[in-house]
C-alpha cells in the first residue's frame, strides 16, 4: 500500500536538488572518457566571488549525494596555472581567470567545458556561465549514471534570456533549494508579485534579501506589478504620484532586474474613447458597462504612460527592463494592436503570449485558443503579427511560453507530461527567435515551476548545438527508468503527447472542471460553494462552478461545439489510458531505486485521466439538464432523469478513485494561487454533494414528475 502524504508534504521533495544514489555501479568508463574519483578535487580562485564558491559547493554536494564520490574544494592563487599543470582536478573559473580557454566566449552565461583524461575545466563567460557549465557537467553524469565524463572541448551558449518563472513551492516563496533547482534547469530570473515595497499580495517579503539569495544562485528578480495606477500621465501631479509608487519601489530595491506590466493589473484612467476610461474595479456596479476597461484595450496613451513610468524607474536603475505585456487585448482588431506597438518607446520590451486567441477548426466548428494551453504549439496570429511589428521597430521581444512545463490545461497538477508536444513548442519558439528576434521567455505564470524530466528536455533545446529531441527523450527515459523500460516509457509519452492535441481549450472548461478536476461539482438546481483556504490569493475566485458554454462572436455557439468537444476529449481520454497502460508495464521493468519517481508519474497521469472524465461528465450533465428542464412529457423527462442519475453515479466513482492518488501525492489538487482545491477533503466534499443529488434533489424532481399525467 502506498504511503500517504499530508497536505504540503510535496515541499519535502522540493528540498531535494541532487537526487540521491544515482550511480550505477555497473557503468565503467570507456577509452574516450574520464572518471572522477575520491582522488580528485574541485579548484576555484582564492578570490572567487560568492556565486562561484556556491557553485563549487553545489558540485561537491552533487558528487557526494548522487555519485558517492567525496572530493574537497580548494582555493588557489592561480586557477589558470592549476588548469594547466595539476591533475585529477575540476577547475571552475570565469574567462578573466582562464583566458586561454575562455577566449572565444562572448555571451553572458555561456561556457566551455574542456575535459581531458585527468583534468576537467569549466570556464564561464561570467560567474553565471561557470554555474551553468557546472550544472551541465552534472547533467552529463546523470545521463551516464556515473561520475564519468566524455573527453571533450564543448562550448555552449544560451539561446534565450531571460527565462523567467514563478515559484512552484508557494506563491512568491523561494526557499534556497527551490532557487537552486531553478538555476540548475537553466532558469535565470524569478518573478514576484509586487503591491508595494516589500509587499506582495500575500503580505510582507524582504525584496532585497530575496535578491541577495537569488544572486547567489545566478538569478535575477523581476517585479510583476500589482501596483494600482490611478493617474493619467497628463495629470499635473502624475510624475509625483508615480515617483511615490514605481519610483519608490526601485529606489528601495534598485537591483530589481525589471518590472512586468500586464493590462489587467497596470491599467490607468486612459482617455482612449474605446474604453470606459475608468479602472475596472471602480466602475459603478449598478451601471451597465458597454465598453471595456482600459486594461483590456490597446489604448493610444499607453506609450505616454510607459514613458512616464520608465522615467521614474530609471532614475534608480538605468538598465531596468520595462516589460509591457499585451495579453489582455489579443482579441482586439489587429489594426489597433499594431498601431499601439508602432507607437511604443523602443527602449522597452514587448511581451506577447505565444498561442492565445487563435481560431482553430475542430470538425465543423470553430474554437478560440484561450490561456494557457500546450494543445496548440503556436504561434498564433496574435503573436506573429505583434512579433513581426516589434521586430520591424527594433523592440526587444519576449513571449509567455509556459515551457516551465505547465499551463492552465489542467489546473491542479505539477506539470504536463507531454514531451513530444513540448518539443513542438520549443521548435516554434526557436523559429520565432530566428524570424523575429524572440529573446526572452516567461515560462510559468502563478501556477508555478516544478522540477521534472521536462526541464532536461527544455534545457537541451534552449542552448546552442542541441542534440536531436528524440535522442534526449530516449536518454532521459533510460536514466529515469531503465534501458529495458525505456521503449515503454517513450510509448507512454507519445500517447500522452498525442492525447493533449485532442484537448480543446475553452474558458468554461479552464475556469471550470479542468481547473480543479474531480472535485468539480455537478450542479442540478441547488447552488454550491466549494471550501477554500482563507490565505489563498484567489481561492475559488478563479473557478466558475455554474457550468455552461461561454459564448463569443469569435467562436461557434456552445450548442454546436459541445458534442465535438466531448468526442475530442473522449479520444484524449482513450490515449491517456493507453499511455497509463504503457507506464504500468514500464514500471515492472524499472529497478526499485527508481520506482518512487515512476509511481508518482503514473499516479499523476491516472489523476489526469480522472480530470478528463470529469469534464466529459460535466458536459454531458449540462446537455441533459437543458433537455430535461424544457421536457413537458413526464415519461420522457423520467428517462432523461435516469441518464442524469447514471452520470452522477459514475462521477461519484470518479471522485472516489481520485482520493488515493491525492493521498499518495500531495502536489495533486494544489495550485499556488488557489491552494488546495482537489485534496482528499475536497473530494469528499464533492462526494457528499453528489450523494445529496442522488438522495434528495433528483428524487424530489422525480416526485414532481409523477404529479403530472403523461401526455
């Protein structure tokens, strides 16, 4: 019987940066390889910066914990001399200390690894490059499952920077181990929601201390603005006002790398006639709103606002990265969107979501790609049009890529295990880099970043001279399972990767049953309120429990879409179950030392299958309800009621099946901004709600039917 985790116990797993006991004692070095033994040592300069010292200690810990090799760390006066004459050493240094090796390094965070028989030198363009080179050395040994490195002279450069991520430990919480895991994965910046100096939506956070700790791991810190903007830049006191908000923030925290502005959280009282001219939350609730709020339109005066904000921020940090995200109005007419980009200041950064707003045909209906999904690899026309215009203007370009491994496809899982589909996203992003100069990525939103095998695949794609994706998949599958299990693991990944392509992203599903999965209620007539954590940023605010297809002029009507979506999700469920079957077979060929991780992967995918089933049930339930409520013939209505009862009973069993999965993995059912929504307690709440339907609401409706004579 699998052991049970208490809520939040998944954080113990996040404390593990170097997986223990990865060494396979049967692996031996070949003629073109060198083996690191207890006789070796790690060497750094006597005056090495704290980051390099931290990297050396990290490598020392990795060798001990993962590879059972114990080596000392030594400081020396001249690392270049050590690199040329000493043996059985790993030298860590930047190009200014190792000029003969780092001569050709020209890009920040790039590195060269020079491995000889008795010597390995990791030379970085800068200290962060030293770190990335050392982490890559760990990657190579992980794939080899031994402290063995091929003789080589390898230089690698990052293809994207920044690569930004929110915390997967907890909203705006970054323990040192989590920072270390992020930098190992190639992430180079973290995101923190900011309401004021040292204030996040969840309370106090010492920003400068976070910046200190992040720097020790080679990470920058970006502020994601939640600061209210109540002044139009034309206002006489506007500069004074913004000096007291953004100026105050950067005066207190000048080492912030930059700030993210997105319409919904940075809107100001615009004068654009296409908008209300008022902040969304200040619109009178008793007054009909016939125009959008300024945060949802490409307002003509955003450039004026940005210039003022830029001015007050750069008084304190001349290099601050001002990132302007067009997420909220990707639906707007292209002419209006591109006119805004053509008028933006050219010394800021444009951030555009990669796949959103695309109209996609499924059979005879049209759906609109909502945020965020990996089911469509992208890019969408919204991204392409704005990226092309930004490139023409010479404006730096970032995208919301979600390649940290998670989207809103399924809201309460740690990552989406669809590597072949992620590889399509990687390829599309690299093409956008080539075509339009895409340079930076936001890789997660507040659903956070999670360490998984996907990190290895993404990291391989985002550095120069990557190996073919299929080779990486095979190597990772063998590393994490076994050579015998790897073919079945690859089959599982292929089934899941094909399955996600049958996911049709809709707002009603992503804010509804796909957001929380099997704890989502079936509502007949009586409304319900799902329990929520008082400390959660959003809790149930971002969940719509009263399911119905949401309409817009850019997609087919819900009545037309529903059956197409059910068929597509049924195929997705079939493929997911096939993948689960392959994974169960693979685990039979996996050694005991690797089984724990494999079981977690299987458990998550069994949970995903239950989430898909819930969504299918919810759609079927809604369809039958609409028919029942207008059916005048009590005999026909009774038959519809029979079908509803059957769905309710099936969904009750679906919720029951989720309980042991969430007990075994406390990350399932949790999301940083909502907190727990599908843990065992919420699933038991759902089961009680279904039983109330079966025992009370549906029987009462049947009694009413019996009071009417058949037509």
